[in-house]
C-alpha cells in the first residue's frame, strides 16, 4: 500500500511538471536570450519589453479585468477582448499624441524632460530578470506589484522607490477603509437588493461602462510598467509594436479567462455577481482617478486592488448575522495571504533594484543599519 501511495504521488508530480512544460520552456528561452543579449541595448530592450508585456498583462488581470472576466463567464471571449483591446488602443494613442511620444501619461517622463526612471544606455542581466521573476510569481498565483518589480530596477535613486511605495501604501489603506465602510454599512441594503438571482439587463450596460473607465484609468497608471523597457518617447514603428503586442496579449488573456492568477478573484465572496463586480470596479475606478490626479508618481494598482477586496471581505464577514468565527478566520486568512504575497514582491523588487543600482544599495544598507 505504501509503495502504491508513493507511486501515486510521483505520478502527480510528474503530471504537474508535464502540464507546465511549455511554461518551463518559455522561462528557459527568456533566461537564455537575456544572458546572451543583455549587453546589446537595442535587442535587450525588446526582450525585456515582450517579457514585461506578457507578465504584466497576465498578473494584472486580477485587478482591472479580474471582476470583469469573472462576471462575464457567459460571454464569448473575443467580444470581451475587442472591447477591452479597443479601449487600450484609444487610451495609449491619446497619450502618445498629447505627450509627444510618451505613452505613460508622464509616469516615466516629467514635463521638463527629466525622469526618475531613465531609459538605460546599457542593460544589465538583472534588469531583464525583473519581468521573468514577475512571470514566475504570476504562475504561482501570487498577486505581486508589477509597478515595484518593473520600475524599481530602473529607478535612478532611492527617492523614486520611496515615493512610489509611499503612494501605494497610502492607496492600500484608503481603498481598505473606503471598501470596508461601503460594504459594512451597506451590507443589508446590498444583500436585499442583490438577493434576486435575476439581474436587470441594464446592469450589464452599467458594468461594461464602469469596467471600461476602470481599464482606461488603469492603463494610464500601469502602462509605464510595460513601456519602461522602451525609450521614453516612442517613434511610430515602436508605438505600433507596443500597441500590437499588448493587444494580442489581451486576446490571449481573455481566451484563457484570466489563467491561474484569476483564482485570486474567484475565491472572494460572490464576485461573479455582476452587481457586486460593478460596485467593486466603480469604487476602484474612483480611487485610481483620485490618485491619478494627485501626482504623476507611479503607484502600485495591485496594492489598491488588494486593499479594496480585503476591506470588502472583512466588512461582509463582520456584517453577517451568522454566529461563529469560521467565516471571519477565512477572510483574515485570505487577506493575510494576499498581503504576504504582495510584500514578498516588494522585497524581491528592492533586492533586484539594489543589485542593479549602487546608490539604491547604499541607501538600503543605511536604512537597515548595515553601513
């Protein structure tokens, strides 16, 4: 019996490895290309860009697109793709025209032409490893911040990182508190109104409108995470490649229905209800718009999203009339796990940044009291 049990476990492990063989081949290919061409800037920037585009779109499906995907499981994937893809093209085109080649809404390039995240004349191997690490963490269903991972390694000083972290952390707590208040005090009303399984057709129209606004605002905030590998001002050829790559990547994302990272959204309470999804997206969009106009400092939208759904989970479980600690413990466990993964991503980001940049390494050593 013991021999059979061991054999069964071995078969399960081999089965998992077999299922991930294409992913392993992708990782190996990117790693090899990065090692071979990191010292050739014109090739290295495209390797970094393509990897970052795939990793960022995959990871961030849990934020701006996660609830949209979850609540539209009955729709054809290509309908969702064309809607979201068209909005993406419109959003980045406006930035490219208005800001003279900059597709990031001045997240990477200040009006005076300077940048806290300058485009390097030479790439290091560790800079190209940042999107690869994100790709692996995404496969492990870890909702880490793409902003921290992508931009930290490009930061010219520790100030670029501290301002980014500060804005993101404050955003997390704002989102957590706002979401908790809405769902705690509005729980009974929302529960009563959302009790019926029959949904008015207008809800779909409202949700698609809200999701579209959210997606466009997200692109304004996080488009920098992908464009950071490219020159701060794109010419027409570079812009076409930038747009077409992400547009095709979005198609793959919708075809896979969010892939493995989608579980971070699916496990939350009744996210598949289009009304609940709309309310979450509307709150998320308002917070992103607020943060968007405060400053052009990049920010982790992942942390905003985790604060949003974390506050909701806590509020719902506190507002429930059911006795017992089972649901509350489950909510705390989910929130704790998401926050832990996000923190791990931040630590990895700082480690990569310190490896690449001497100034950041010295500042980090001083902060830790090791210098």
